[in-house]
C-alpha cells in the first residue's frame, strides 16, 4: 500500500469536501425517495408518513394504476414528448448552423450579426408583445407557438461558437481539399468533434422544453394539447382530485375515490420528472466536459 503523504490540513480538507458532497447527495435524493415512498404506500397510511420517510408503508400501486391509465396523463405525456423531441431537434439543427456560420472569420457582416445576437440577450421582449406576434403569425392553439419560441438561444449559441472557433483550421482545410462543401465539412468533420458541446446544449434545450408550462397555458386553447407540466399544475396546484380520478370513478369506484390526495400528488410529480432523471445520466459525461470546454474557449 502506497504511503499517504498528505498533510493534516489536506486530510481535513478532503474530509470536508467528501462530507459536503455526501450531504448534497442526501439533500437531493431524499425528496425524490420520499415522493416514491408516498406514491407506493397504502392510502390509509400516507397521512401518518413524514417528509423524511423514504420507504413505502404497506406497499400499494393504486396511485400508479390511476396515473398510468388516466387519459389526460397519457395525452400530456405524448404532447410533452412531441414538443420536446421536435423542439430540441430543431434547436440543435439551427443553433449548430448559425454557430458554424458566425464562427467563420471570413463571414461578411459577422460582427453585425454577433451584435444583433447580443442585443437579444439584453433586450428580450415581454410576454405581451410576444403574444401579439404569435397571434399575428396565426400560431395560436398550435404546437409551433411553443416549439419555435427561442429556436436559437443566444447563450447556447455563444457557447457553440466559441467551441467551433477552437477547432483546428487545418482540419477544415483538409476537408475542403478533399472536395467537401460547407455542409459536408460541418456534419462530417465539425459536428463529431463538437459532440461534448452539442450534448450539453441538447440537455439544456431538452430540460427547457420539458419543463415549460406557461406558454402552453397561454397559447393552447384545447386541453387535448396540454403537455404533462400543465396537467401537473392543474392537479397539484389547483388540487383538483376529480380531474385526476374522474367524476365517475369518484362515485362508482371506491378504491380510486379513497386514494390519498398527498400520495396522488407525489406520484404525479415523480411521473413528470422521471423522464429527465433517466436521460440525464446518459449524457452526464458530455455535459461536464462540454460546459467546461465552452467556458474556457
């Protein structure tokens, strides 16, 4: 075993760092485990469970049976997947194209375009002007009113521009000598090298679309178009149990009508955040590397 040459101060520093990280893990994970325990416990036992409980009391799947079979939840999930999937795909495509163009030093008017991008950060329009623009374009009660909003985020664009600028010019020239046009150079040479940065902003865009509820509430007139976050808000914030269980079930199905409201809210919250929690570990290595690369470059 190699000798530990660390000083006493370094050992204390290591203990403090590890303890702080463990505390952060506990603080982060414990509420999620509590939600899971509440949603999997028998409704009669939920009122006696504290906010620190992490194990189910008398295992029951009533809450999840209601959520997974509820048409509004299923419809909201499909709407969220549609908005998030299409929106993130278009975000990445247009952000990459614009970043690649602005990263080229020989682009005519490059400085002017860059200043325009910076102006959008400082002078962002409010909700009312935005509403009138969407109405004028005829996008009310359309998925495009949510998908096309901030198609290119200025902050993420700057991260990608700085990353593209650090790609060796020799690689670009080699691709051009081999006969590659501008688009072939971008997709076959630049994009593979920029995977960390692209994965990072993909996560940012994905989380934004998935968590967005204000714009769908304003622009969607039909409840059939509501994403999962709006369904969650209607149920959790407004406390509408009948909307979740159903009026017919409230009167005819005793089991559903007796489900504890707290357990139902916990299950709905967990159901809403679960997809992002599952996706995040898959791109964690790219997330950390890409953020640091963009910041340094």
